[in-house]
């Protein structure tokens, strides 16, 4: 499925109806367009919260027909100068994408905001990857993922707090692991010099043992850059599949149109150093920024972002489960710096966050 990004001046605000269970956790949404709105009105989101007393444990969204008592509340996200047409949610394309529940100022998003953001990409993706347990990420993102028929790829950020992090995940899941795709332990810790490969492997093994005792039988992995993993293949050898982050933009010899070919070539390099060359590999981060400084042939622009993501998706058409796109929305809570070509906030392939 091709990502088509269209910018247009917003003239009317949709009303997003959010259904929650008896514990206040969002389980589904529906969007209604107003009959008429002033052309100059600022975008706003009206949120109606309903209490559903009969919530199924299934991952499918709860139909509005079973909703009883309702309470209305209104929230207004930050206004943006342009609106991005959301990806169609009619059917999953099989790919994954990453998500961070942070506002522009770095504060935590509410469960309602998270659900509004998910409405922007919804069921068009199969999996959503998160990086930590802060900001009530596990219950909030898990609820939004379930509402859109998605699986959660949940991260543990702090490898010095494995036990408490696992307990947070176990509590949020409540014994139903059916919507958990993967648990990852750490992100680019070896590449960033924050931990040795041996330390990360020990953390993965500890987390796996605790998760198995809690009833989780799915994959447990660590994620690092492809370069760090090639130098330290034990990161993959001790993961249930090989999870690597790889961004063609950071190779100065790769133009946007070559982004897919770049990834395919790097996977070949990686396979050559793995203890099991047949081990499954998932690219757990990849994308292209729409703004920033040029890195040789890698030039950030909106047009190049569209070209690069199309090339990346084309390269993984036969294996969409092997790809996680980074990132649906711009990340203004990140700071631009020259080492990252001043592109850090601008990786959002759907533009600005719907929830602000």
C-alpha cells in the first residue's frame, strides 16, 4: 500500500468518539464529521467518553451498539497549519511502525490522545513498536492497538530495571498475551556505548525468564543498529529473532530512491555473521526525514521521504512483517543536532500528530 501524503488547510474539525471500558481504558473509536463548520475555525477534537460494561477480551474493536451511559468531555489539541490525510484503515498492509506517546514539550500524552493518534494510521499497519514503559505506555498503547486490530511490540528501555519493567507489562496485559507481538530489551545501547553486548544479552535472558514465568511465550529480543549488531552478533544470537535498526539516510552514498536496495544489501552482510544464517531478521526502525541537512547523496525533503519509504516498502513487499517504519508523526520533543543532520524531529511520514 502506497503512502500518499496530502497537505490541505483544515476547514472543519472531526468529532472523535472514544469508547472506554469500566476501568477507563479506551477500547475503540469512531470519527464523525460535522455537518457544517466555519472555514476559519481552528481544528479541534470533541471527545465523548462512554462507559462500556461488557468488554470483550478479543483484540477487535468494541462495537458502539453495546455502549451504555455516556459522559461528554472536550479536548483541544495543538493547532497545525496543515492537515495530513490519514492512511486508509480498511486493511492492514502487514508492516509495522513505531510510536512514542509524548507531546511536543516532552510531557506524557493521555490515553485519549494516544487513541486519537492511532486513528491517523489505525488498522493500516499490523504492529506498533514502543520503546519503554513510562507515560503509561503499556496500558494506553495496548488499548489503542487492540481497538485497531494491531499487535504491540513493547519495549523495555532501562535494562537496570528489568524486574519492575516486566511487572508493569504483566500487570497491563492481565494474563492475555494475545495482542503482544514482541518484547524488546534495550534500544541501541551497544551502539551508543551505554552497555556492552554481554550486559545486554544478560538483560535479555533475565527478561525472558521472568516473562516465561508470567505466561508469555512470544519473542524476546534486543534492538541495536545494524552496524553494532554486525560487530556484536551475540545480540542476535541470543534473541528470539534478529532485530536491527537501519536508516539508509545515514549512508552518504544512498539516495532516497536507493533506500530499499540499501536495506536488502545490509541484510546480506548481517546474515554472514550470525550463528544461524537462517535466523529471521526484522528491521525494527527505518525511514527518511522530510527536513534537515543533506548527508551527501541522502537529502531530506518531503518528496524524498515519499520516494524513500515507497522504495523501502517495495523491497519488503514479500515480507512486510520484517519491517517497522520510523516514525508516523514528527517528534518535536527531540532536539536537532548537527550529528543527526538536524533531522531528528522530522521523520514523521504522516506529518504532525493529530493529538498535538
